[in-house]
């Protein structure tokens, strides 16, 4: 992340210099946003990675940047002029997500503030906001937050796993905090009385009425060593009834960033991790491609059965771009090429199944 830290320092200086001026959207993109994208590993001159003024269809409104991983549209970045009020553009960018179909991640930025949205989340727009980072603030976690948008991270499932943990944690947090108050649920009052049988229901309710319960989830510190399954191991519980913080943090000593890579499709099938047949898909260079993992472990695409996800992915890419010289089809990582529809309705990389198996 050294390149990103250096780019942030330079961009921060430019924001301080031009923050009081009207520099417009194009200057914002060139002076503030593109240096960050480059530092995140995106080759702005490679049309296989980055498309500017991107339209899925000719009639669509263009989005400033479309970022691709293995030919699949992974992220949209919509730019506004430095100092613009980003809140009024949230509905607009969700429209982009709807047009693109399978674009889960969208960034809205004025070059200083970055807002990361999950377009697939079945919640109101304000709750689709996942992360917010302000370059000029030099806030803790800034590099880690923007690092989620790097090419290297978007080739994996880090941002997807963190979102899933965040989405679950947010619901659990509300459920726990709603337990306090004079109108606390009867089953919770009874649970407390089972642990402290000497107290009457009235005494427990009065105590809960004086209490404020809150769940405080620690932020992630080191992306490369975050345990599979998200930041749930870094959770602390705080309650004003008993002052103090109980916290637990885990560190992954394994330097291997993808220890699940040895898990095979047969491992997933034999363990019952995946229900078969499983429909999989991807959007590659504007073309929707679909395949299916069969009960016998083969992968069917375009009426033909292949012995692996990667072979099926390579043949699918070949149908769009042809084969490179000396090869039958383009070499492709099928685990990060194909996606499946998860239990919450969102499209998730098939590689997530390996991670779940490994974590279990």
C-alpha cells in the first residue's frame, strides 16, 4: 500500500491548494481521482481493465469509470467536481447499477470524499452505503478503506466478505440495542431472571430502563491478514450498566493470503458445501454468460461439459475474444470469473464457496 499512501499525500496537498476554487469535474478526475486509481493498481490505458464514459447500451447515461476483473464488470466509479454535495447523486448512481445489471459495487467521489455503495443490498439507498473515506482528513483506516477498491483486492472477495459481516452486524446491533428500555421484550427479561433468579420481572425491567446497550465492532486493521469470513473476530461489547469493554481480536499468522486455493470442486461437493446443480454466470465485455455446475462435478457451458470451472471460463471467454496464439482458449481463473446467486440474492464469486469450506 506504499504507492497508495504516497498518492494520498500528493492528492491531499492538491485538495488543500484547490479546495477553495471551482476546478470542475474533468480537472477533479485528472488531478485527484486518477492518481488514486493508478495507485490502486488500475491501468487506465488498458481497456480490458478500465473504460471511461462507459455505457452498457448506447441509450444509457455514461458512468465515468468502469473497472473490470477477468472481463467481468466489478466496479463503477462516478466522479463529481471537488466540493460537490454527493448526497444528492445517490439515486443517480443506483440507476447506473440497475442498468449494468450485475454491478454490485459503486463508488461516488468528488476526489476528496469517497462513498462505497453496495447496489445489490435490498435496503433503502442510505443503507446501501458501506464505507466512507475522506482523503483530506487523513483519518485512521483511510488506506485500508480505499485499498478495498484496489485491483488486487477486487480480484478476490475481501470487500464482499466485509460487507456480509457488516450487513449482519448491523442487524444484530439493532436487535441487541432494542433489548434495553422499560419495554424490553419479555423473553429477554425472562432470560435475565434465569441468570439472576432473585430479581423480580419489575426490577429487571426497571434496570433495563436505566441501561443503554450497544455493540461496538472494531474496524479492520490489516486487510491481507483478515480471517476468512470478515471482521467478526474483532468485536467488542459495551454496556453502560457494567462500565468497561470486553474485546477479542484475532490475528492470522499464516502469510498465505489464499490458503483455500487447494480446495477443489470435488471437496465442495463431497462436503455438501454447495447444492447442485448450481447456476453460475458473469458479465464479460458486455455479454451475459451462463453456465452450471452439475451434480457429477462437471461444468456445463453452451451445451458442452467441462472438467473444471477454469476450462469452462476459458471457453466462454473464447466465444467473445477468441483464443490467444498457441492456446486452445484464454487461460482463466474460473473461481473468480464465475459468480453465483447467494442466499441473500446477491451475486458472489464462486471462490467464496472455497473460502467457506476452508473456514468450516
